[in-house]
C-alpha cells in the first residue's frame, strides 16, 4: 500500500519537467515500492507497526526522489507517518491541521543549541497503561529531512514550529548509515533518528524494527550498486527475522506500550527475483 512518502514522491514527480537521475546510484529500472532494482527488491520483507507515537517528515524539495532516502523506511514501518514537502513561502494546510490536532504532542527533533533554552527537552513522557489513554496525547516527532543546510533553513524559517518543544537527542551509539556522508560526525540518518525517538517514547519494538530494517535496506542497496547477490541468510536478514518474531509475539499486547504489527512474510528461503540524509540529533558521539 502506498504511504505518505510514496504519495509525496508521486506528487513531486508530477511537477518535474524532466526525469530525476540520482547521483552515484545505479541507472537501471527500480521497483516503485522499495526503489531497488527488481533483482534486489525487499518488498516481501516490509514490516508495518501500529504505534502510539507518530512521525511527521518535513522533506526538502527533492528528498522524496532520492533512492537512498531513509524517511521512506520510516513510512514503511510506522503506520502513523506523515510527510510534507517544505517550502519557505507556502505551508501545507494539512500540516498545520496535524500540528493543531489535540491527539498529538508534536516535538521538533533538532539540536538544542539552535533553540531557546526554554524550548529544549531531552525526554518524552512514555505511555502509562494504567492511566486513562483517552486523556493522553500521543508524541509526534517532526523530523527535518534534508541536508544539514536545508534542515537549518527549515528550522529557522518555519514560524509554525516556533511554539513547539525542541527534542534534542543524546545518542550513545554511533551512526551505522553507509549510503551518504553528511560530513558531520554528530548526524544520523532519518531512520536512525526515528528509532531513537521511538526508544524515548517507550516503543522498543518499533526502535528495533527500524534498526533492523535499515540494515537490510543498506545491504540490498549496496549489493545492487555493486551488482552482487543478496546474502539472504546473513546477519541483517536474520536480525530482521528475529525482530519479526518478537513483534508477532507482542502483537496481542497493548499497542500503547509496545505496538502491534502486521507480520512480514518469511519462509527462510528467498530468490533474487523476488542512506537518507543525515539528520542532526543534538547529541554528540560518545567514544
């Protein structure tokens, strides 16, 4: 099923005067759903989670068109993912309506040093299953998806974000993203940032699924680029399979605490036929 990023990509392509050609990538036919060549398609592995937390992607102009963008992976995994194109002069009214929706508590995910101290927060109140869920707001993580300069511009020139708290992350691990290089050591790709946010929101299943799914995507992407076969029995695929078993086990539990899932197909055998821009987190790498 098409999700928010795929719809945004289709709308952006409809406005294009000429075909988009990704730099440094392969120039062969791609699957419209996973953006990989058909021989390395990973659509059969796509997980889908119902989570209490949501994600809102504000995407720079051509970001939805880039095959290495990992905001697409977030929309694959997290059912409540919203995606909007960003421009300085116009704001999508649906975005403004989302930010005013009383069910959500939006957080702008950005380094705290670029915001007023009173706006900066470093934690998210997780769901408490003992409370009245009808009275709880759901965290909505706003990720600025673009280059570092584009993200700073979005942060500075989006007045509708000024009233919102700024979530400054402090990751303890280093980025594992290998598809693009931002030139900064404190940046993580969009999918990694979403995983960190899910961890803060008390969504460990979503966190682990995003991490495992990114590793599989990286494996497929790099092997397609170098025209090498997929290692279906390798560590990345095994880890994603393990997470799928975890989500299947937990799917009957309260979705506010751990999420429910549409389990991915997995039969242990696959055939061959069948990285996002780095996002500033606000934390420093710890050695």
